[in-house]
């Protein structure tokens, strides 16, 4: 009677178990994962995956940055991400991006090739990849602190006034202007109404002959008034939900 050595029997048994496990493993089509690995803005696979910290919805970095130029709400759930600077409340999601690259063959190589072609076509130097050095021995508390995801942007302390600019319309005869895409702005309290007017002129590409009237509540504001003084003097009348609300209109200069 022939016998199988114990070690061989164990090896064959484990191989059979392993094979049966792999056969029993369900195989799912890739499109079932599309809701988790595709961007809701461009409908493509996530590139530089970036997550909104307020609601945890994730988009391509370039897509969400463009979206926040004209809105401060999440494109998926419509929650207010930040009253004036929504980009302060987004974080890079490197783990999700690694998963996307592993699930979609050649996607990472294709994106790197596109980036190289982009810089070369403009005669710019191709940025070198960031080399992450191995972490050295550090204190446990410091490790915990550094493991937290870092914000893409930080708010400078001197930008202490949150401003919303509401366009009320233009006088008849003024038609050549662009819409103001950035209504929410965070600025220094030392800035004056003249600075606000120059910002509006630049963003809307206004003609020099067009006059910008800025109003807070029922008060027509002068160019020399600072935002800090306006907020202090008008109080609750000027502020709504923590924002200094300024209305502005475009008028033709009055005849002398």
C-alpha cells in the first residue's frame, strides 16, 4: 500500500483549498465600481482625486477647482463647502487615487505622458517627480500629527473679512460686460471700496466710462471707506451669516 508523505499531503491539501477559494471568489464587472472611481463633473476616471471634507464627495482636482470658481457648494449634494474659500476645505485622497490606478490599466502612464506633452508643447521644464524619503524615528505624538491630511490651501491671517458681492444690474445702455464669476472673496479689512471696485472692473472687464456704485444696506459707499470701518459702523445691517454683503450696480456717469 502506497502512502503519501505528511508534508506532501499538507501541501496538496492547501493547494486544493487555495484553488477552490479562488474559484469561489466572485468576479464583478468594472462598471459596478464606476460610482466610486469616476468624477461626477467630467465623468472620467478620477485624476488627482480630491475630497471635500464637509461631505466626503470626491472629484478630479482640476474639475473641483474649476467648479469652485463659480460656486461654493458641492456639485453632488449642494452643501456649502465654505462661505468664501471652498478650496480650503478639500484634501487630496491619495489612497483612492492609488486604487483607481490599480483598477484601470495604463491610466497612470497615460496621464504622465499627457503631463509631459503639456509642458513640452509650451516650452516649459517638466517637473521632476517628488521623492518621498523614508521616515526616520520620531515621537509617537508627532507621527500622529503628521499623519493627518494637510489642506491644499491655508488662510493667511491678514485676510480677515469674508465678502459677498451681489450684482443688482446695469443701467440701460451698458451691455458690454462679463458676469462676475467670483462672488465670494476673502480680503483684508484694510481694503477700501476703491479696491473692491477695481476687482469688479477687472473681473467683469468693464469699460472705463462705466461707473460702479457699491451699496451696503441703504448706504451708498465712498471709495475711501475701508471694509473694516463699514463692518464696524453698520453692524448687523452689513453682515449676513458672517459675510459682509455688498450690492453693486453699473451706471453711466452723470452729465456735468
